C-alpha cells in the first residue's frame, strides 16, 4: 500500500477515538460533533470551503482562482508531499477545494493541532503540509517555537496573509505586521508567492523540507482572487 495512503488511514483510525477530541471530515455525514471541540463541516460543505463570494459583495476573480490556485496545487501535487492538514480559510478556499479530493487531506479545527498532527506524520517519514490563515497563525506559535523549530521537524507551512495590502481590515493588521518577523525569529525560511514564480518558489520550499527542515509559503490576499 502507498505509504501516504497508509498514513492517512492510520490517522483516520486514530481520530475515531472520541477521547482525543479531534474534529475531522466525515464523508458520509454533513456534520460530526466531537466532545470539547467545535462543530465542523465535512469537506464538501460550503461552510468549510465557501463559494468565491464574501459578505458585502466582495468576490473572487474566477480567472485568478483558476490560474494561481491551480498552479500552486499542481506544484504541490507533483512532489511527494502529504498528508495535508488545513484549517478553514476564505483566501485559501480555491486551493483547499482542489486539495480536498486527496485521500490524505484533513480539515483540523485549530492551527496548533494541525502542526502537532503534521509533526507526527513527519516523524513517521512523511513530508506534511499545514495550511492556515495568519489570523490563526498565533495559535500555532508555541507549537512551532517549542517543537518544530528547535528540533527542525520537516513540514511545509502555507499561510494566507490578512492585514496586508490589499486587505484594509484593522483587526487583521497586527498579525499582518507580525507574521514574517515571527517566522524570522523562529528561523523558519519563508517566501511570498508570486504568480509568475510559483513553480520555482514551491520547488525551493520543497527542497528545504526534503532536506529535513521547515519552510513557509505566504499567500497574499489577492493571489487567488480575493478582493476587499
């Protein structure tokens, strides 16, 4: 059996124990409730991967979505990365929509839990990917600082950036200003994705992860078509 599929199966089996308090996607039901966790929708739910339209008429550009998100997806899929642990994010929704078709894709309710689960996969010989928004990046800092960074556990972080141009929302400005300095302070290499350089930038990040370290790819608010 393919090692990534086996790992994914083991993770699913482990999560079936309710005492762990994990939230995960369930293919044959709309919602699964686990004690001590929030209710989370299955991966095909519009709550998890919202349509490319935001409240107040803010919309995604369909052309940009099909271009940049697909380029990132293909660059990831062409490399031996996985499993994928993602927290819901509107900016990343076009990419998550494509990744959710994978058997090793998991929706996780908290960013620190996603990092913890990814570390287990990495210790099992995998090259995991964690996807999150920087508004929740703060939840993962302790896990990154006390486990991932000091022991250089290999994984790829894909972090969408709120609070930077063209996102004017004041409640996100703090993390917009702090995300890159925090990564620098932890010694985690990072790159801001540019549409014309996606393949090259993913290749560089993958080389870092394959070499046994952690790396981050940052996604601008408008890369996949989001606009305020």
